[in-house]
């Protein structure tokens, strides 16, 4: 499901030049279309998380994947000669963003209910490996279909894959271990024994103000804002950067565009494994927060270095290293938000993820604007500086705890 979500959102960046020519829009206007998706995605993160908390991830994700398919297809039937076509493109992508907003808050509800706290690093690492896999597969898949059948056919294939994935999810998924016919009572007991105390006993929905005033949530949200800003450069502009700035042709750009997404998938899983190991050995301040500081900080270094490399191929490798380093931290965001949110994990992670998407919406429009005025190198250096700030924000997370072994849940002292 995570891979499908990114297939549906990234396909437009690969088809961007064809869409520009056909609909008569320019790079800046295409940036507005990118931002429209991210704006809808960002604004509905917290409400979507609350809905997932109340209705459960099985139902809301099944509904949402059909929504994704609908708005993926709608863009293919928009009239190219209409004077309002830019508004229609923006509105369609905004609605797609609204539908996709539930994906990761709902996935965090699954993690909160199904995964013992000490094992959440690898669980989230696997979920977010789908981000890199989906985005990585998108480039060659969409390029191949575009070359042979046109960009509209590529969007229909994206929608079809989503519908199949949604049907499989509905058949296999359950909201809680106790509801699943394949899970034994012994496994249910094992899972519940590993959940944070408030996740096992309290059905209280956390009030919004209690979430929004929490220092850890604010620090996570700011850091995820910088994370989203950096990540969206790869999702929206890396393909165009390689083809227009670095001079690679369509096929070469498609191949090298895969590298950051492969690195993201590897980084997500490796970061999750390391995070779980360090958490069990040294506690969550080291295992969750430490790996986040290291990964995001290393990302800043790689991106800054990538701007100084003359070779297009070597620059692609260095920048891909930055994407992989960034995603070493991915599981930490979602593991900590699940720990501090408990049965309101969807709401807490929705607030956090809203920060990332606002960062992404900003970079979708700001990156080409900076590049147009000061060059693409400056655009990447701005991203590197923000990544450094995001790494520092993690130093605040968990400081309320008297011991390094725990992250204090919201409301635990109330």
C-alpha cells in the first residue's frame, strides 16, 4: 500500500514534461500542481489520523485506495484546450492529496496495535521501504509505458495496480491482532505485553491541545518538516534536474532517478534494524533519537557534497547517498510518534506528518524558484541547511524522561 501510494503521487513528476507540453503550462505552474497535492495531503493529515483512530485502518485504507485510483484517472480526461485547465489540474491533485493523507497515520495505527514497542523500528522500516520501492519502480515503469503507449496509459496502469492492492489489503488486514483469525492467543499475549502501558489500558482519545502543546510532538513536527522538504526534491525535481541540468537523456534520467529511491528503501530497513538494536541495548534516546540525528545530519553532508561534483553520474550517486541517509531516520519518526500517541497514534502521527507535507509543499514551489534565480546548486544547499536544523531538533525529543530507556507518552504524567 505504501508503494502504491508513492506510485500514484510520483508518476506525475516523470510525466511532467509531457503534461507541460500538452496542457500548455510551464515549470513554475507544474510546481503549483505538485504543491496542490502536498497541500491537500498536509491539511488533512491530522483529521485523517483521527478518522483512522476511530474507524480503524482496515476500512479507511480500503476506501482511500479507491479514491486514489479515481483521481489518478481524472487527470487523463481533462480537456487540454480549456482556459481553466491549470485550475483543474491543481484541484485534481489537491483531491488526490486529500485521499492519500490517511496512508501513514493509518499505518501508524497498525504499528501501535500490532507491534511491540521495541520492534517498531524494523516494522516502520519495512513500511517506508515501500516509499523507496514505489517511487523507484515508478521511474522505469512510467517511462516505459509513456514511450510505448503515452502518459495517459501510464496513469491508468497506476490506478489499476492500486485497486488490486486495495482489494488484497481488505481481505488480509484486521485492525487488531485479536480480530485476526490467523493469530493465536499466545501471539496476541506476546504483542500486548510489549505495548506501552497506555496503549494497553486506555481508550481515551487525546485532546488536540494536549497533542499540540507537547514538546516532543513539536520537535518531531519541525524535524519532519525539514525531512519532507528534502525528500520532495527527490520525488518531484530529481528527474527534471538530471535531464535538464545534468544533461542526461530520458532513458538515462529514468535509470539514475531510481538510485535515491533504492537508497531510501535500503535506508529505511537498515535504519529500522539499527534503531531496534540500539533501543534494546541502550534505550530509546539512543536507539530512536540518536539514529535520527546521525541519519539526517549525514544527509545534509551528502547533499552539500553532491552539488560540488562535476560528473552527472557521480553526483547522482552522492545525492542518492543523501536520500538513503535521510531515510535511516524514517522509522524513528513513526516509532516515537506511535509510542507517545498510543491509541491516538493516528492523530499524533497525523500532526507530525502534516509538518513533513508542508515542507514538501514548500519545496515543490520554492525549489524551482530558487533554481531560476540562483541556480540548482543553491536549491540543494538550502535543503542541506534545513536537514542540519532537522537533525538538531531531535536533541530535544525524549528529554522529559528521567531515564534514556523510555520516551514519555503524552498524558502519562497527567
